[in-house]
């Protein structure tokens, strides 16, 4: 029995599996739908947004490290959108994975990964 206290019970079976029975009081969220929702909320990519001055500042701070990891210099390094997608000139794009530490650790930026040879249409995914 599920009480109405501070517990919320989720049944992650697919709708077709519920024909065999269900737990009264449980909320059905099919597994695949739950994983997709969690990826968006827990470390997954957010909706793509237009780059802001703050995003450009972050990119400026990691440019040298990005060039080092990519093994080449970027003449143009302008943020266009984020989750993190950086325009590096004409039709060349790179994806950056940047970690910003928590305030108690100084909010330092660290480049964790770079993917080169991207296009503006390439989906931004965790790497």
C-alpha cells in the first residue's frame, strides 16, 4: 500500500506492461520517457539558446586550452549558441564541454572536452 506521506512512487513500465496490473497510487512514467526527462534535468543538454556575453566570456577564457587540445589556432572564436557550441570561422564549428566549479571552489572554468569538424546544425550532445 502506498501512503500519502512524503513518498512518491513511480512505475517505469511501458503502458503495454500495465495490463498485467499496476500499483495503486503510483505514477506511470515509462522508462524511456523517464530517461529522456532525467537527461535533460540531470546533466543532459538544455534547450539550445542564443549565446550571451557571459557565454562569450567563458569561451574567451578557454580559447587557448581549446586551441591546444585541437592542435590549431582559431582566428575567429565567437560563441553562437549554447549548451556549448562555438563558431571558429566560416563553416567550421566546434563543440566544447566546459566545467564551472561551485562558488566555494572559486567558480573556475576547465575545458573537459572538444569536438572539431562540427556544423551549426549538429546536435549538441554529451561527450
